[in-house]
């Protein structure tokens, strides 16, 4: 048994009985965050999709305090290690690592970044395969991600300004064919305001077999 907790924006916590994982822990400056970075006392792995401030967020502080292993693309991992993170895994796109029994595969994303390339992650924990797309546009190779990794859960941005919007994210859902899709990266700031219910309707039209779960910051889903 485990759970996925939405922490606002693109930040999530994945917990099982064995491991605690944070993805893009943007908390301190996140107006929607239900917790503070200082509330994180225990963490095993921190995943960062790219070097923008609303994704790196509090990763360095959390890793320093908890001893968590930080996983990012190589160029960003080296930079964050220089900022004082002791345990770092600098991967590259297509690679897979195993940390505490959690298989983590780095996949491509289409966005911008200063250090390395933006990425997504497929996280395999007992009971679930979870795809966090990072900041991205829809792209055809999402079909490959769906075919190879068969994600049970897809966490997709729908902001429509810095990332794909609801229409593109609904197509991404069709490409990926997860069992459940959770929208993210919206309504944090005025420029990325979106109605997640519209996304849900578009998914229903394209792939009615996929369950859409809209989480408010602080809410969770069990697997």
C-alpha cells in the first residue's frame, strides 16, 4: 500500500511502507503548498525535473536536512552537489537507477532549462508505476513511455502557458493510456489559471476508460 500526495504546483510526495519520495518540492514560495519545507523531517529520495525555481524549490534544503538522495539530470545534479547536497545521482535521459528498491527511469520532456535538459520520471514502487511528466508539451514518444513502462498513474501539467494545456494533456493521456491521470501545474499564478474539470471532460471524450482524479493541494490518493 502507498499514497500519492499533491503538494501544489508540480510538487508531489509518494509514500510506501519502505520509502518516502518528493518530486519537484517547490514549497517555500508556493502559495498553494499545504506544508512548509521545514515540515519535511524524513525523506529518502528527491527528484527534480529541471532547474527552474518552481521545480528545484526546496530540494537542496530538504536533502541537506534529511540525507535524501537527489536525482536529476547530470548537469543539474553536479550543480546541486556544489550547493551542498551530499548524495546525488546524476542520470541522463533513458537511464534507470535503483534506490532503496525504487526503480527510477528518466525520460524526455520538451521545455527549457539552463543546466542540462528538462526531464520526466517514471517511478516504479511496490504496487504502482507513476509517471511525472515534468514541464512539457505533448510529444509522440509518450506512446513509447506508455508502451514500455505502462504507468498506472500519470501526473500531467495542464497550465497552457509554460506547458501543454488541457487539450494537449488530454491527447497525452490518450498516448500514455494510464489507469489514472492527475492534472498538475495550474492555478499557482494568474498566468497559468486553468479549470481542471475541462481537462477531465476532454479526457472523457478521448479515453473514457482512464480515471481522472483532481486533487487539491494536501489531498492524496492511495494505491
